[in-house]
C-alpha cells in the first residue's frame, strides 16, 4: 500500500482523523536549518479547513480527501501574498482575492493547503538559493541544498509537512530537486492545465508539476489536480522501447550517477524493455536556443508586473542581469530562435515516435553543497534538462538512492501513458528507493 493509500484508508474510515493528520503535518513544517521550507503559512486557517472537511464527513470519495498539500509561492492562494520568492513582491503585492486554478483543483479534490513554499527567486534558478529568504537546505541534511526552483515544495515532501507538493518546471525545477532530495517528481507537458492565478517565468516552457513519495500514486494525483485521464492500454514493461544517451554526453557525470544509470537500464532490460542508444548531436544547440527565449519572455513578464514601480535591479543581481539581457533581444533574433526551437522539437518528436521513452540522468551530480560556489552549476545541470524543456515534453523523475534521479521522458501530450508506465515501474522495483 502506498503512503497516499494508507492515509486515504485511515481518513475514509474516520473522517475526524483529518484534523490529527493536518496537525501532524504542520508539526513537521520548516524543519530544515533555515526554517524556510514555507515562506508563508496560516496555520489556524489550515486547521479550520481540515475541521470543515471532517465536519462534513460526507466526502471521503474525494481523491485527496484530507491530504496535506503545499503550494509553490508563484500561485495565488486566497488571502496570501504571492511573492514569487522576491522580497519586492512580498512587500508590495496585495493578498490574493481568490485561489489560482491549480489551488482550486486541489481543494475540489479534498486536499488541505499547508502553506506557500520557498522558491528560487522568480523561479529563475536551479539551486534553491535565495538572497532574500535564505537558501533552502534539505530537512534531512543541512549541508545540502534542495535544488530549485521548486525548493520548498520538494522540502515539504521530504520533511513530511505535505504528501503532495505543487510546483512548476521550466528548465528542470521539478526534475532536479526531486532527484537531489530522493522523492518522486512529475512535470507535465507544456499546455496542460490552466495558469489562471499563476505567475509565469517563461510561458513557452512553463509546466505544472508536483512531488510525492511513491511512483504508484502519480496517476491518482495527476488526475485529481490536472485532470489527466487514464489510458486503457498502457505500454507493457516487457515491450517498452527505451532510448538512452551516448556515453560521451555523460562526460561530466559523477561516478555514482553513471552507476545508477547503468543499473536502471539493466533493471529495465530484465523486465523485457528494449534499450537503444540514440543520436543526440543536435542537443549541442539546446542551451543557445532555450536561454535567450526564456530570458526574453521572463523580461517581458517582469516588466509588466513591475509596471513602473521599479526596475530589474530589485531582483538578485544574477537574475537582473538575465532579465536585462532578455529585454535587449530583438524581434528578428526571437523569430530566428523560435524557428530553431520548432526544428529542435521536430527532432525530439521524431525520436519519441521511434521510442516510447527516453531515459537519462536529471543532473550530473548528486549533491549541491550549501554555501559552495554554484555560479557554474546552473549551466551544468541545464545541459541535462533543457532538451526536454525545449520540446515541452512530460517527465517523471525515477528516484535512486543517494540523491540521484533519472528522467523518464515521453512524447508531448502523452502524460497519461507516462504516468501509467511509471506507476507500473513502482509496482515492480522502484518504490523502495523513494524517500
């Protein structure tokens, strides 16, 4: 029985236990060294929400009945200020008047919101560092960063203050933290869900996502919060065609990553999957396409949000620099970049038509030491995550022991198939590796 199934069984037999469940979750909140897993909580309101669910006692059929759910602070939650990890927005934005679409989905499914979680400023980073709210370290190891930008989201699952954590993934913000923290992560295809009440980083690449503790729970959660249906005949483990990347691409991987990658391939082959190495030479251009489009779109979004109140200098210097660069990119340059993206997508689409899935590491390292110089870390990691981001494809992080995760990538729009396959893998041999 999965962690989510255990909670649901208990709460459905005794709805009054919801309050106890939520109190226990809140008791685990902010257990990391910086006490900053959450940027904002309204605990009395959370308890009142749990009490209302328990009092009704007639809704145990709801898929997330009484489940504690955290929300990344780039989505509106009624009466909370949405900061996007920025002190300027935290101090100058008014509380939201209504929930974002994704939060409405969570509440409609019976989930209880535990608070707004830490994030890399504007979701524009991969480490979980934040100059204003403090760096987000792992609750289980104060010497390690969580990764970002969905830093507090992944930490909330690791510490046990949430069973499901809503996040986003633009360039790896679900995939990398889930790998580093040893939990399950899922990023949807571009275009899934409704961004009403959510703040974009770069709309061409932004996707919804979430963290949980067990691969087998993925289809249930995705159905509840994103409306992703099931598939009648998912690909069987023994017939899956899985593409892997050439050894040369992995030149900067830690030895532990390479060992885990080889182990996962061997396990899949033992289940009957066909593994084949594919040509990814065109990936060499991925970052030079992705980075300027992302920066250009982010600059336009932030310029509109600031609305003359301030300039980019209110953000961290590295982020302000990227935004200024993005604002300087001409329309002609953007047209050429978008054409290159279209061709890149076609190549990725072709690969995922020949193969059912692509398997590759989430990152070349298994740890991000807190306080270390990570000025080059973003570039290192994005080489692994950008191809899927440029193609807008859904990805599940298959966790391995020791802060290692593998990206299981599927064709764009085939989310239900990917979730079913990952869930089946969890049934066979992967669930014991989760946190």
